[in-house]
């Protein structure tokens, strides 16, 4: 039943059949390190890092293979499918896929992953569960890489759940802290709420098309015959079935990628060790939602009628993304925890990716995803270095002046911050610019464009606030424990990531949009003229102005505050305590959920429990009581009617039967009586029925 | 070969009675050998069945018993029975391993234990309805004693409740069977013959719910489920493992084998209503589990929730749903066995409490790391995470349910989320909670007796099984799916087409 099908010519150098090696390597590392003793720390770290390095090399080979486009306008794509199990007439099939989308993600995840693994060896060096940490990290890497190579929504969902599990284990890694255990639980359950949608979308898709393979030589669910069929049917409210399924799948992405209203878990997830935040909750897993939507993009855009207007699915994705981008950026302004600010920033940037997906398509979103992965991993690892250097302090009000104590961390962090703010020539500038450009040209509505501009401005503002508090001004921490620079295992990955946070952007400038050309199968040429042509230049200037404006305003407000020996009130808090209070309280979304959803569930649980104890339990008591009464009645009759001597003989027998008789409290006889009575009724019924 | 699973268990139970009471060690080892022999017979029979390329119902033995009434000792098997025989074998072996420490009346304990196992094997292999009913009753009686003698808190109440429910259920079943026998005018209780008789629609309309609910009471059908959490928690560990693992499957199996195959028209008439009850059970069981303080009650209610998937799968009337239901019977048997093993044996018998609030300050992950790791994996399996058998089973059930009842499927899927919530709550409270500052434990932490080798072996066997089926469900689906296509099951699909 093993079938292989290649889209392009036979001379390809990489067989997609061997893609499974990429997730298998970390999986083996996880398995082995689960079995070895807890003191073999070096072995565990070597295994994890070594397997990741090998996976990176294979990914590079796959990436190289994906560079040769089969023909003009055609996307490179190879798949390998196989049967998982047979189901009656149908079957559930799984498969692997290699296309530019997978290839770029593979290289990004293995490379960033490798750097973070190395960094972790330094960061976690003193943790007693060091071995376990690398076991979980490898498990995560395996699931994440499996997700990327899936050519089947089912396999993708399986890996999707497993990354969730790994994320749970890693957020709760320091489970001794009650807040960590609670955060882990919250993350798992919140994302699972979104997964209901994904799961139902999957069921519906399977029910209608009979396959969950994305590409299968014309029979896949993302290929034209299936799409035509899905578009032709109306689900409800005038929406095509393809749109409804795309929206259900999007629910999963909303959960995993922390979009409003399911974003609440991601900031709490910062309870995990910092490398985990960098790898899972910034660079890779949270971006899986964007990747998922990019994967099923044909479903999002499929429509029958007017092709010039965006589909409902694309509109919903865009607006959810835009609202998230602004919403999270606003909350980030009011936070004082170093990692929480970055977490809200991640939520906001994921919103940008969703906007990009809705308005500009796969290439726009993926470009921001890749650049963001690098500079956000950089920022998180930088934050880890700061926390490490400040003796586990996370409150930015108690830092300050760190640029003198930690020069490497400061330099790399500043690069990451500039990239995130979208300052020209840093990676984030080019990718954010593309999103703004596409949003501006979007026929659907102009609102997402304005929201994105506000989001971009706020991003520059809160990052400046953070950098001012942490690196500039006076050191406000403990005077006796001066901060120190981190060891090499931590600063080297920082430096490498910083380099990429600058140069990656040049893969997608308007002058040479190689990245989008490669993803969509259109070879591009270098054309400097495009950089200056019409809208492109205007948008670049606007985007640069927004970034510089945000930074300037932030500097103006916070440079002075940071220079003070202690921070009592935030400058914005002085301006408007109420508004700032709301921002600091994260707009009280958590409290809202606690008061509604959680209270409702508890109420339901208490009611059902009461029903079980009183109503259903009471009924049994009643039946039991009645039977007892009935048997007593019978006993009385027996005693009076049946010969007394016989009765006494039985009594003697009962006594001598020892413990058995004590337990036989009349149930068995009653049971026979019930059956007798039932048979009698049945007999009556049958006789009466025949007549 | 298969018939020996029954004989070995009953003969074993009888043989145990003649062993010297003082030599508990010998009794345990003999019990383990009996359980292993039963399992081996089952496995060998499955291999034989597979290599012969059989697909439908294969006759094992057919001896006339009470000729005048057309009752015979008729044993046969198809893929569904074989799957459940395998489950019984594994559960029996692990049950013995988890009862290794029983000292009180150990001889009687294992004698009752194997009488129960023998009855269960008998039910799964009988194709004569009267014989099936006899075995069904044989399985119920020892269960009562196992709980009432070796049980824990409120054991007599739990045993009584279980007995009342079981007996009411059996009475309903018996009435239904006898009615079918009389109405068909048949001279035999043979299931295959009765199934081919076209019962009138009006007859099926009342006979089906009677027999189905009669059986499904034992499968934890809402609102007849309250015996389950109570009985499970009152029972000793091995008995709760068997109760959740195997006895609940008796109900589901009977509902499928007897009620559904005999009365396909009644099934068609009632399947919407029963599916609704099943889905209520899924969500209800999960929500109640969310606030239980007794650890065993949490697992008990989770069984109600998971058995809801079995019943929902049966009601889909699609092959994929039914195949999922049978797989879920197997999967739940293994996972629930494991959960009860950890809670009942590893935790309760050491900590002497099952109250989650009392377990919380003990920080058991430090004191009993093996139990903690096992429970983490088992709860992942119970939550239906991929890689474990529960995922494949629930996936199939829900794919099938989506085709028949899309609305109910949405609610059932929501039940999965609550399922995750209550497992995580119990997991954190029991194993990973931090000590509150005021309530420090004795210096150096709590010291419990180490997890013994039989416990470890039992846990590893169950874990391996659920992972193996989760990764490669073909192992069992190749048994189950051909059985769904056999002539016996054809009326079901015809009924669905009406």
C-alpha cells in the first residue's frame, strides 16, 4: 500500500520518503534521554544538540532540493503518502511533503532550535532536572518538525497535539512553583479549546472529501477537484463549505498562535524556563498557527463568484489579526515583567502575520514569520541573559544601566529591538513593510491597515520603554550583587541570531523579492528601480517614520524616568492612572473569563454532582428500600405461613454458613423474585397480545 | 483453543480453593500462571484466526445442552469477540500483578477473581443467547463479593448499588431475550438464527430499548451510570481494574452483539435518543469529574465519559463509528486499568487516602516518582492525545458521528476538552502540588514503600499496549473491521439505509 508520487522530474536529489528522518532524530534523542540516568547530563545535552545538528543538515539538503523550481509559475512540490489504517471502504492516509513552505520552516526551526539548545546547556546548567529538560526539548523538536513535514491534516493534527503536550511539560517544568503548574494547565486547556474547531473542521473535511491528504496527485483536499466540490456547497449563512472549514481550522490557529480571544495563555506561559519561551513561545510553536493557515491557504481563498473581493475566511483572519496586533501591543505598554512584555509583543506580531496572511497571502506572512522567529528568539535569549545576569530578577523597574555591565547582551538586544520596531535596513523593517504594503492595497477594507499602523507605532513605543528601563539610566537593582555578563554558550548564540536579524531582510526587499518568488514559484530578478517606484517608496518612508516616531516618543517619555534611582510611578501612570491600570491589568480579560466561562463550568459540575448524589442516588436508595420492605413482607408471610420447623432449620443453616450469610442480605432472592414477576408480566402481555 | 480461556479460568478458580490457605506466595504465583495461560490461549487463537484468513464468525464448539428449549453450549468468535478476549487476558494478568500484596483471604480473593474472569470470557465467546446470559450472571455475582469483602470505604453500599443496577439490567435483558425467543417461534437460542428472523417493527420498537438499556446500564449509560463511580471506588484495585476495564465492556458488547444485531429496526428507531444520552454521558461524566475530591471518583467518572464514546460510536450506524466503538472498548479497558492501578494500588495503599486535598501536601512526585511518571503518561492517554490508543478510537467514533449527528459531535468534542481539564487537575493536585508554607511534611519528605516489581511490570504492560495500538492501530483494526462486514452485521447497515 505504500505509494510514492513525485510532482516534478525524476532527477531530484532529495526523496521526500526520507523526510521522516528529520523529526525521527530528535525523537530518538528524547527516547534515549528518557531512559538514561538523571546524572548523565552531558550525554543528554550531547544527544539533543547532536540530533538537532544532524536534523539541521538534512533540512539544508531538503532546502537545497526545493530551490530548483520545476517550471516557470509552478511551485516545487514532492510528496510521499502511505496508509495508516483501513476503515471499511475508506482509509486514513498520512504523508510527508517537501515544498518551499516546509523547507524554509525546517531550516528555520532546526537552526534556531540548535542555537537555543546550545544556549540551554548554559542556561540550565545548574538545574537538577537538566536531563529531563533536554528530553522534553527534543520531544518538542520532534513534534514540531513532524508538523512541518505533514502532508496530511491528520498527521499535522497529531503533531499539533504533541507540540501542545511538550509545551505543557516545559511550561510546567518548574512545577514546584504553583504559578508554573497553573500556567501549564491554562496553556494546555486554552489551546485545546481552539483545537475543537480544528478537529471539527478536520472531521467535516474528511466527511466531504474522503481524504485528509493535502496533495495526492490530484486527489488531495487542497487540490482543484476537491476545492471545486467544497466551494460549490453552501454550509450555512450563505458561506461556502470551504470557507466554513477554513474558519474552523482557523480556530485551532487562534488557540495555538495566541490570537484574541484565546491569547490569555501565552503571557502566562512565560513561567517556563527562558529558552523554552524563546523556542516554543516565540519562534516556532506559536507560529505553527500561521504555518497551518499558510498550509491550507487554498481553502482560505477558494471561492466561486467574484474573485476580486477577499473571501469571508480571509476577512476574518485579517480582522482577528489586526485586532490582536493592536490589543496585545496596548497591553504590552503597561507591563513591568521583562518576559511578559516580550510575550505580548509576540502575540501582537503573530497578529501582524495573520494580517499578512489575510491581505497578502502566504509569502507575506511567512516572510514576517521567519524574520520574527530570528529577532524574537534573539530578544528572548537576550532577556534570559539579562535575567541570568541580574540574579533571576524579571521586573524591569529593578534593572537599569545594564549596558555597562552586559555589553554583548546589550548590543545584540538592541539589534533585536530595532528589528522588531521596524527600523530601516533591519529584517523586521522589510517584512513589516510588506504587510503594510499589502494591507494598504487590500480591496476588503482599510481598517486593518490603520490598525496595523497603530500596532507598529505602539511596538516601537513599548520596546523603547523596555530598553530604557533595562539598559539605560541608573542601575536600580541590588547594589551588592552587581549584574554580570553571561557565559559564552549564551552570548555566541545571541551574536549569531543578531547577524540574522539584520541580513535576513535582504531576501525580501522590494528590489529583490526572492523569498516570495521562491514560495510562489516565480523566479525574480534584481531590480533596483522597484525600490523607488511609486507606492513602495512611500510606504517605506511611512513605515520608517512610524518606527522612528514610536522610538522617539518612547525615549522622550522614559529616558528621564530611567535615570532616577527608583521608579514609583510609570510616567504614563501619572498621566492617567485609570487607563494605565487597565493596561497593567491586561484589560481584565482573565478576570472576565474567570467570571463567565470558568464559573459556568463549575456551576455545571456542581449541579451534575448534586444530581448524581441526590436524584439518581436517591432513586437507587428508594428502589433498595422498597425491595427491602418487600422482602420483609415476604419474610413475615413465610414465617407465618411456612412451617416453623423448616424455618428454624434454614436459620441454623444460615448461621453455620459463616461470613457468606452475613453478606447475603436478601438481594439474590429479590432478584429472582423480580425476574419471576417480570416473566409473569411478560406472559400476560404475550397472551393478551395474541388475542 | 479459545474455549480453554473459559475452562482455564473456572478450573483455576476451583483449583485455588484446594491450595493451602497459609501459602499466599504459592497462591499468587498459581494465579499469575492461570491468568497468563488465559492470555496465551487468547493470543494463540488470534494468531490462528489471522493466519487462517478467517473473517466472519468462526464456530468453536456446539454441544446441545437443554434440547427441549433449543439451548446449546455454543461457543464461537469473530474479530470483535477476539479483541475483547485479548483485553480480558491483559486485564486479568495485570489485575493479578496489582493484587500481589493482598493478604486478607487471598485464596478466596483469587477464586472469585477467576470466576469473574471466566464469566467474562464466556460472555465474549457465547453465541447462544441463553448461555451468554448465564455467563453474564456468573460474572456479576463474584464481583459483588469482591467489592463487599475486599473493598474500601462504603463497600457494602457500593456493592449493593452495583448489584441492584446489574440485576435490574439483567432482568430487562432476560425479558427481551425470552420475548424474542417466543415471538420468533424459533426452537433455538442461537444468536445467528434469531438474528435472521425478521421481527416486526412494533416488536422491535420496545424490545430494542429494553435489551439495549439492560446491557448499557453496565456500560455506564447516562442516567443509569451512578453505580460506576461508586462501585469503582469501593472496589479493591484489581476489581476496579476489572470493573472498568472489562465488566463495563460486557455491557457495551452485549448491547452491540444482542440488542443491535437482533433488532436493527428498533436501533434505527431509537438511535438518535440513545446517542443523545451517550453525549450527555460524555460531557456530564467529565464535568462531574472536575470537582470530585476522591481520586477514584475522578477516574470513575472519567470511565462514564469514555464509555459514552463507545455508546456514541455504536449509535452512529457507520462502519467507522462502530469500529471506533470497539477500539474504544479495548482502549478504555487498558487505560482505565492503568489509572485504577496507579490510584488504587500505588497511591492509596501507601498514602492511605484518596482525598485529593489530603494528597496535595504530600508532594507524591518526590515520594513515588514511578507512580507520578506512569500517571502522567496514563493521563495523556486518557485525554486522547495522539500516540495513544484513545486518540485513534475517539477519532474514528467522531468521524462516524459527524456523518450521523453533526450537532452532537460538537458537544462530544467539547467533552474532550473538559476531559483534559479534570485529568490535569487531578494530576497536579495528587502529584505535583507544592507544599503550603504552613503544612510542612516530616523532615526528609515522606517515605513510602517502593513501587514493587509486579506493579512496575503491570504498568509497563498496560502502557506498552496503549502506545502500540495508538501508533499502529492496524493491529486490532484488521481484526475488528472484517467482523463488521460479516453477514451477522449486515442487517445493521441495511437498517441504516432505511
